[in-house]
């Protein structure tokens, strides 16, 4: 089957922010203890509303949101090495691209302002405001494929989180796992291929995992 579209997760796949978010949520867990082991890793791939509603008392939500916004407003968003080259090569082959993220629109406005390559190469953006259920539910990836005019079987999902890998599988897409957030041993059962960095991928690799 011909590769038509690539659906990227954002943090830990395209931009190097996972360490910042891990530290942030570990701090929040110390401030408002959840009792969940490895909390910062458990919630990766989840939308903010789902995190707040599942783990924190309503009276703490406003403070957590304020702290998160302050954190994101001061972040510097940079692409991982090789990502822009990968996107350029995909575009040259006529492969369309989407970002499917649990982030919200205000954050993505900042990201797009800092990373011009997204405006150049990304044809569809799915954020937490577009979905009723966060990863591991496949809804975000199904929406992205539809917006790009691709069947899920014509897509490769590129993910680093366990929830995101499950979402890609459930959507019916091929899945490329990136070992930036979780060890290869945790990713391999959920992915068609595992690499240490998104920049290691290329058009041929992504086409081959559809076959």
C-alpha cells in the first residue's frame, strides 16, 4: 500500500520538551500528591482536562493550569535534529503530514510562531479541543487522517508515548515508535519499527512499514 500521510505526535517526537514536562508534572505531583507511581510518565499523551478530572480535586485545577501556562509561556520549542529534513523529504514525495497532540491551541500558536517549519509542511493540526477522548483512544489520529483525505491504512503514526502508540494501533495505521520517552523494550511490542530519534526515519523506512 502506498504511503499517503504521516501523523506525528508533538512532544518527544518533533520537539524536545518531554524532560521539561516530566519535571513539571513531577513537581505538581509533589504539590498535590496523586498516589500514582511514576505519575509524570503515566499521563503522557493525555489531554489536560482528562489529567485534571481524573487525578486532581476541582479546587486545585485553576492553580495547576496557571502553573502549566506559566511553564509553557517560557518554553523554547526546538525541533529534534533531522526532523525538518524528514518533513521536507516527505513533502517532496507528496506525502501529507499532520500533528496530533494533547496540547491546546494557545500553546500551539506559540509553537508555530517559534517553529516556522510547521506552517510550511504540516497540513492538519489536531489538539485537545478537537477530541472527546484522549490517547489511547484513536479519535485524534482518525480525525487527522480524515482531514488529510487518507485512509488509516495509508498512514504511519509516529509516537513516543505508550498511550499514543496504542492510539495509532487502534486507529488502524502503521506505527513508528520513538524511544525518547520510554525504553525500546516497552515500545517494540506496540510498533512496527522503533528508532532512537525521529531524525533517523526517512521516506523509504516509512513506506516499507506499510507493506
